[in-house]
C-alpha cells in the first residue's frame, strides 16, 4: 500500500474547504490545506461579509431622513467618509481571517500560504514543495469575469469594488443579477448616481418574476436608474470619464464602470489535466453525487463545481464530505428547499419554488400575495412597500415556496425555511398565532387567494 504525506489535501481555503479540512482532521485524518490568498474565500474577503457591511453602511442616509418622522433631529447635515468605512471593513475581515486560521490550527490542520497545483492525482506542488495525499479535495471557488467587449479593462469587477480608493460620483453597473442589484443599492445609498444596465427584460431572472419586478419598481422609486434589455457594447476613456456605448445607441459616461455579469469556477492553472480531472463548458469541475471527480481519489465541492453557489451550501457539502470519508457516516446534501437572500435595497429573500417553477413542473397551485406599507413608514412618509408571496399546492396544501421583498426579508424567510423543511402546510401557517405588530405576521394571516 502506498504511503502518503497526508490522508487529505485540500486546495482552497474558502468556507467549504475549511469546513471539510477542519472536520476531517477532528475525525482523525492527517489533513493539510493550501490557500494562496486569504482564508475564508470569496464570502469572507470579497463577498457576503464585506458586502453586507457595505449594505448596512448604505442604509444610514435613509435612516437619518426617517428619524425626523420620529421626532429626532440632527444638529447638522450628516457627512460620510468612505475611507473610514473601508478601513473598518478591512479590520473586521482581518479578524475573521485570523479566526479561520485559529480554527484550522486548533483542529491540527497544516496550512500552506501558497498556490497548489496537481503534478498527478496524488501529488501536489505547493510553493516550492511537493507533497502527496491519498485524497485531494478541490474547493477553489469562483471568480468574476469581464465581459468580452472592447475596453473592458477600463472598468472594474466585483472584487475590486471592495478596495476603491474613493467613492465615485456616478457609476454604471452592467448586470442584473444579485451582485449588480446589491451594489446598485450600496452605491445609491451612499449618494452615488447609479445606473444599472440589464440585458434582460427584468432583474434577477432566476427568481420569482413577480417578486423581481416588484423589487425593480421599489429600486426605481428610490432613484436608481435601471436600463432593461440593453447591452454595454464597449467602453472608451474620455478625459476623466469612462463612457459606455449602449446597444440602443445611447452613451453613458461615468467615473466608474462596474461589470457584474457573473462568476465562473476558479479552475485556471490548477494542473487538472495532469490529474485526469474533467471540466465542463464553463470550467466547472465535473463531479458525481458524492463529489468525486473523474480522478477516483480527487473530489471537489463548492462554487468550483457550479452546482449551487451559496456559502452555506459549500459548508454543508464540506461537512458531508468529512463525515462520509473520515467519520464513517455516508452523508448526502439535501439541495431541496434552500433559502437565499439578495441584500438589495430593499432586501429580497426566497425559499422553495417560484410561481413559474411550480407551473413548469405541472403543479396545480394557489397563490397568496400581500402588499403593504411597513409600519415604520407610516410616520416617515417614505414611499416604500413590502410584498409577501406564498405558493401552495392545491392538492396537498403543502407550501411550495415563500418569497418576500422588504426590510429584514432574509431574517424572516430563514424561519419560514425551517417550517417548509418540516413539511408545513398552509393550514399550519393559518393555525399559527402571529406576532403583532410585525411584517412577519402577514405570513400567517393571508387567507384570500390572489389567483
């Protein structure tokens, strides 16, 4: 039997890789992990965590305005310091990087702050060393990509947005997905003239149509400019401005052009061919239901397999891998009923099937909706509304999907996801006493079918 340096070598120190490495080591494996940048991956460094900190920061302008309706007045006009927000954000990310390192150290995982590449399926070049492992796990995540247009290098990608030297006065964002939508809210909230350019007829095309259209309406009411069914065909530099040439013949000049047109699996320059690992058309590593690649001893999970690109899903996959291979507990990941949130302005969250998905599956459903003004804004005078939507199977009364646009949508839908996982029916929701006065109580008081 061959002797290896490690039972498991993990390439990539994001949420999924760290969880797999830490738990595998705690379960008795000899484990090492390589990460060439910062521990925590996209989520901690250039994704969920810093993004939500920026979202929090962007809400204060409205909060200061709303405070007047509740009797508060400020002595002067509030001012905003972008550099202070970034410095505080960076300090928090550094703290989290340290926590990830401590977790790995405490679990006995050896870490390499170097790039790792396959020499063959069992041999890894990490820095100036070659090491061997019985099993290898690839969890290198994803990366943003630039659109293939002339002058693309004149714009930035989503990773760059967290390190801007100064806040722009005007920004044009290409892409109507969750990254573009979230950053549109961030920039607008911080006082930037914001234009969002989407090639589709609506935003967030993977989500429920009615909910996505309602969000776009709310964003426009706040003053965000949205250009639907429009492409940016090229960028040119004109003085201190970068000009976007649009497919409708218009030109949009701004001091920042921001491409948020998607992310691709991060598989470049890993030596996958040397290990006999196949990738798909978008560069994703091909795996079976057990995360095994076309190399029998190599596995992959998280965004690099392009299955469900969510941090908690990568963590669940990492835990399942560790339990299966080092805990003696074959574990599968349940991808059904995964809740998710878009930290837009206002927030949007969803769990289960959209109305369109339900119809496409051939289900007969009843749809319940409720649109209302949040109680807070009865005193602020702000023209903002909340939409809640529930999709119910007519034959079984089971809840198929719940969707929401409005304040704290993510916090509310998380609890709903637990109920749906437990198989809750509409009757159970109807029999539940609401907490009054809250927005969440609307979910247990919707009695009249919309359609």
